[in-house]
C-alpha cells in the first residue's frame, strides 16, 4: 500500500503535469514531471515536490492570476490518467531520462532573460527544455 505522503506528492506532480502539459504527448508530460523531480534533487530548489511546484513564478499554472491556477481535472477527464501515469513513471524511475531543469513554451516571445539556446536539451510539442 502506498503511504499518504507518496500519494500527496504523486497528486501534486500529476496536477502540475495536467495544468502545464495536458495537451502534450506522454513524452512531453514526462519531461515536465522530470524537470520538477530534477529540481527536487538539486540544492538550488526546495527539496520536496510541493515546494518546487508552488515556488513563486516557477510554474505558471500555480501563479496567482493564471487561468489554470484554479483548475482541477474532472473525475472523468480523459487526460488525467496519463498525467498521473507520467508523474508515477518519473517518481518511480531509478534514473532521470533528461537533465532538464527548466522549460518554456516555444512560442513565447520575447524569451525569458534566463533562456539560453545553447542550454536546450530537448524540444517536445509546444515546449523547449533546458538544463541551466
């Protein structure tokens, strides 16, 4: 049986994937989840999933005023199970499948000040993933 803390972490990670990448492929969903796990494991960020996800101005879908900030998947949402699966796969993996710790929507212009094309490690769907 999975303990309550693990389920809480899984829900938080899956919710972030749903809010940030629900229209992406499974690989895109996993990349978003992996960015969060990579931050959890990096001393520059909080050492827990909720701390990383809710850190101000890091994941737009959790920022006040963002239209996704108050959205939750309906119990019959056909995409929710794949978001949970992506989160579970990343949390249970022995190793990271990318070293990315940032991502941005590819169409965003102007680019954020921290964006560095030389640090791009992957592109998937609407997102560009970087290791900074």
